[in-house]
């Protein structure tokens, strides 16, 4: 494999040698004026496009990126919805943006422009004359930009302006052809190098920071003076607005920290060469700090602009900029520009965004690492201008690696000693440790993604974790594989060779390969394309005759290198490098006095618990630790956690105990949670527990298979001591009946159509072994009274359920089909759910449709507990899947609890011998609920209707339907409280004649939806919340 790979790299080198590298050049001049009342830019652009390619061009692609904000069907908008960001969808038209007033001319000749219906941010202009190799054209156009609110990058917050991706800009044409790119929030850019000559006109009290060098002397002196002023406090300005309402003047008073704009305008001038973009930012509130840093006798000015109230977070910002220049300069190459700037603003596209010589940092992200990362992009993106959209790792991943090196270097002591160098290395690794934990969780849950793919194919969390942090981990791994010195020389060579150019991945690999004779294919041909879990394991350490070996293995289908560290106590005796291997390999350990072996922390691994092997003791991988609450397993030890467990039901009373679990981030394949408890009313031990094992098969059909076992036992009936009404039955003391449930299951999760798909499909196969206690009565001949004794009944059931869930952001839906088997019956359940979103955030119409069919296989009258029910209560839950406070109650508080199963109606009728809406044939229902326009008040209106076989005969009124409607109070849709206000006649009659109640509050019912909370998937739930 190595020799074929080297031949491949040689062929790349000869191809590039035979085909001289070239790139286009675009020199741009723009005159632009800011209208801060209408949030408009009015500009005129001239760019000179030089064709250095060997091809004759017939047309140009022009990016019109402000049009990404023009409607809710652009690629930007669609990506926002896919990633659950809905602010833009619900935005008012005046808060969106666009670019218009375009009139392109080429060398003075007007030309038309065209763009697709759903890609208004990419235009094409056909050239009036072909552009031959070596020639150039001048393109001009006026333009107008409506600046949107901040939804991504370009935007404004009141009168603070963040002007980026703002002007008509040619797409890149390189050796792979044209690269027209729609604007995306998740996915960055690719642009041509050239010069920028920009004139900005705006009210004179705005402070402007921009790409390049300020050429306006008066403005520069003003900024110098501002930078020397003490930090002022934020001040508020009163604004009084007057409206005419019903012929009367109505005054509204508001306050703002924005000063009033000056009436006098100013024009300031910026220039820069050898850059591929221009951005500028303007705010009247900023304070400034200015400094200089010297690099190789080249003085660079550092600027920081931020709001006064953020002084604490930003007081070292110029220091961070200077340190970035120092460390990146030493590791890669010198910073060539005259300025480097960081400004504070509002960002929705991450914590910050880089542009040549300037970066904007979100108000909530002014910490050291963010400023260093964004400033570091002047190397990876600014000078090494790779295609960020197709190969995001080449800028984000490599830059994250050097960001972490810089942060680690700043956190170490300055003393040059061995211990210091070791500390530096530990700091560098610890910087990324928490991110490695998240990466490990993604891999453990089967949600990892390969690095080598385009930005549009990533889920949002994977873009951040895989592109940024996994690439950085791989570079750290590559560094110890190549050797620190060889790697450092290679990266300096890469920067020197490709600065101010457009490198591709094969160019990067070719430079690295020049500096090592080791095979790099394991990383760039295999690991970069893998979405599987990286998991090395150490085992079978043996020492004989002062000679040691250990077995190192991994499960991936391609070769990987590694390093093993031999320890004596906490000191490293020896580090052994292991050449790339597949499967298992026996590693020789030269040191014979080691106490433990560890996988080197630089080797990327996503399951640290098997990375250690101890020479002595029973627990070769380390003694499992017992911890309170919950935690992480990044420290290579297996953990068991203890938590208090509490509960309540009518029969056991208050329940107290201990939750024993191993649920961590990252999750393990084997997960368990056991909760032994004691019922203080029943005075007996009860509890529940689950254990599962997760298999991720190498299958084109299934993504995951979970083998699970659930068990629980609680009391579900009780008898109070004393005589009954006719004194023939005597209960000598509190008596309780209990149930025991054991339920093994297999859950098959199908592969999604794509990584970004919102669709999940599962197939559950489950068996139930349930033993139920009940009360029977026998005559006691000593006193002729009937007294209770406990009888037992064992029942077995089977269930198969298929669920299709499409969790798209708008109008999500699901449907399921289920079959249940018992000894004398088969029950079929079909259910569909649809949320129809209103054009108001978090407001929708919720529709549920149910259909059920029952087959009685034994004509057994006792089968009525299995019948279909319009209102589902505790007595219907023969599978013991739900949690009930009074499972078998026919009166009292517990009778008000229902479940959203089967018919889904909200009115129980337990005092009827055959409750209303019960069917031994078929049942169908529709359940509706609508959110109310009450802000965050969790209140809905609900309405239900059901019909069933022989309803006209079974309902006392002769009606063929049952219905109810009322108000619903919901708490995260875990606890729901229903207040029926409208009843069908049969329900009304039951309430009046049977219950004797007419108070509307007596009809309140509630549901507790705990079965939707799968504690064994807690780590995935945390990750899901974190990715929103």
C-alpha cells in the first residue's frame, strides 16, 4: 500500500510540475455609503479580473451573498431550518436583507446577469467578448444592500454594523473549474487574491475597523486619541417617540446605549494587497486599545475594539493578538501585514468569524482561545486560502491545532526545563480533552462523521467537533508519528510554498511526504474518510526473563500507528512507537521495571477505559471507581455512580432508595441503571432496573442494535384493615398486591438516508413476562369471616413495533404500527402524529390519528382488560409500561390519571362495568390540540373524537361517537393537565348520574409521560440539547 501511495504522490508532483500552478487575480475598488436610518448600503464597485488560467472564459460567476437573506427558500435559509434555527423563518420582511440596483458592465458594455430561482445569491454574467489567457477585463456595477438583522454574519444590531460578504464578488476559477458557492451559515468561503481599495462614507461619530490599512490621516489621529482615553461607562440615551392613536398623541419612552448619529459625514479610505476579502465593522459605542508587536524587525499594529462593559473580558485582547503573531509566526511563517485587529460584535455563525487582518468576536465569546483561533485564521484561510466549503478541515482543523498549541504555550511556565516541556505537552493535550470527550460520545452513539467531506454534508455538531477538533487531534497524532522536528519543518514548508495561493489536500500531503519516508496513507487515505470509532486496546502484558510484551489491537479495517508509554509509578520510563497495523500486534517493551502501560495521549482514541494495562493486581485496567451523581470517563477509569432515588405511588407511599448506574459521557456499550427502593407505606422492598448492550454492526441496513432487559416490581393494589359494609369480610391489616415484570427486547435502528436527515426508523421486538398478585377471599372457619389471601397469575406477551419519525424543523410527523400478542388475543395499533406549525414561533396545531383492531382468539370474557379503549387508564396498562400514581383506582385522586394511548380521550369512566368507549373489535380516534398566542404560557386547547364498533348500541345515548374538548396545561409534554369543558352526552350523563358532579374542575385529568424518558440514553439526550 505504501509504495502505491508514494507513486500516487509522485504522480501529483509531476502533474503539477508539468502543469504550472496558476490562479486568477481580482483587484477591487468600492465606494460605499452607509444609511444608518434605513440600514442600507449604497455602493459602486469596479473590479479588474485577470485571467491567468490556460482557458478562455466565456462568462463569470458572481456571488451576491446578501441575497441569501432575501427569502425563506435560499440555501442559507434551508440550512438554518435543517439545523433547528428558526429566527430567520419567523423574521419580518424589514429585518431581512438583499442586494439589488445592479447594472453590470464589462469594459464599458452593459451585460445582463442571471440567477436561479432558489439561488439568488449566485449570478452569472456572460462576457461580451471571450476573455483569453493572460488578458483582463474591468467590471463595474452600482449596488444597494439592505443590511439584515444579525442572523449569521452580515447584519446589524440597531446601529452597530457588521459588514461582511456584502458586495458582488467573482467566484473562484481554478484548476478544478468554477466554484460558485451559495452563502451558508455552516460552511465558509473560497475567494480570489488581489488588492482592495475601499472608500467608506458614514456619520462621523462612527468608529470603523476594517481589513487592511487606514489611509485617512485625520481618522487615524482620532482613533489614536480614542485608544488613550480611559474606559468609560456605558451611558443610556432617552428616546421619545410619538404616535397618533384614536386621534390622540401617544408618547413612548425608550432607552438606548447608542449615541445619536452625527449629521456630519466622513469618508475614510482603506487599502490592502494580497488578500481575498474585505470586511468592515462600525459602532459608535466602541472603546479602543492599540499596541504594537515586533516580528523579524517588522512592526505590526494590534487593535481591539469592544464595548465598555466588556472591559474585563477584553483587557488582554491585544496581548492575545500579539501572542498569535509570535507563535504562529514561529511555527509556520511570518505575518506579512501591517495590522491585526479584533472587534466585538454580534455573531450567530459561531463564536467569531475571520477576515483578512480583522476578526469579529461575539459578545459572549471574548475568551483567550476564541481570539487566538480567529486571529490564527490569518494563516489558515487568510494566506493559505484553501477551499473552505469543500475542505473545511484545511483551515478550521489545522487552525484549531495551532490554536491549542498557542493556548498551551501561554499556560505554561517560562522556565526552560524538562519538567516544563513535559508540562507544556500536558497542557496542550488537556486543552482538547473536553472536546475529545464529546467526540468520543459522538462515536459511541454512532453519530460520528468523516472529516473529508464538504461542509454541507455535516450535521451542525459534527461540523464543530469533527472538522475542528478531530482534525486537530489527528495533527497531534501525525506530529508524534512523523517526529516533532520533521512535522515542524513540513508545516513551515507548506506555509512557505502555498501562502497567497489555493492549496488542495493533495498539495498539503505532498509537502508533508517530502519530510518523511513514513507512509501517510493511514491518515489521509483512510482515517480522514472514516466515521467509525477509534478504539485501541491494551491487554495481555507479559514479562519473562526481563523482557516484556503487550498486545495492542484495534477494530478498524485499515492500518493505524500508535505509541505506548511505560510507567514506573507516575514517571514515564520509555515511549515505544508502533508502526501502522491492522487487527492486533505484539509490542515489545524494552523497560522491564514498568508498573503500568498506557496508550500515549497523542494517539487519537475514543474509548479510554481500555488504554491502560497494570502489571500487578486483579484489575489490570485499573480499579473501577465509585462516584456520586454522574460524570465522564475521559480519565481512563470505569466508573459506577450513586444517586438518591425517590418515587411515590398510592400503594407503596413514598419510595426511597439508591440509583446505581454507569451512565457517562462518553457512553459505554454496556449500560445499566438499577434503583432498589423501599416503600414506606407498604413497608416492602421494590424497585426497577434496566441493562442494555449496544451493537453497531457493519451493515448497510442497521445503524445500531440494542439488546435490553428491563425489570421492575411495585405494588398496584391495597386493602385497608377493618370490616366491609356487611361485616362478612374482614381485613386484619394492610394488605398489598404486587406485580413483577421482566421484559427483554431488541431494538433495531435503521440507517438514516443521510447524515443530515431528520428521519429515524426503528423496529422494536419485545417480550413481557409478568407475574401479577391479586386478592382472593376464603372463609376463616374460626370466626366465619372471609379474609383475603394473595393469588398469583403469570402472563406472557409479545410486541413488535415499527416507528418512522421525521423530526424536520417545520411540520414534523411520525407514524407507527404495532402488534401485541397474548394467550387469547392479538391487538393491532396504528398511530400517526403531525405538528402543523403556525407562522409564529413555538406555536402549532398538533394532530394525532389512531386506529386499532382487536382479535379475540379464545372468546374468553376475562379478555376485556385487553380490549381497545377510548380513554386509556392504569387498569388498561397490562404491559406495565406507564407510571401511575394509583394504577387500579376506581375513585380518588388516582382515577384522574390517563395516558395518551389508543383513543387518547381525556374522560375516564371507571365506575361503569364496561367503561365508555371500550371495544372488542375496532376503535378509531382523532386528537387535536392547538397552542394559544399567549407567549410562553404553556396552555393549549384540545379536542378529541372517537368511534368504535357497535358504538350506537354500546353508548347509552345511541350516539356513534364520543368527544371531549377543553384546556391543556403542559409541562415539557412530560406532565399534562387537562380541563374538559365540552363533553359528549354519554360523558355528561356519566358525570351527573354516576358521579353526581357538575363542577367543571371535578373533570380534571392528567398524564405523566415518563416512558418517553430513556435513562440509558441520557448521554445522547445531553448531546442533543447541546447541539441545538
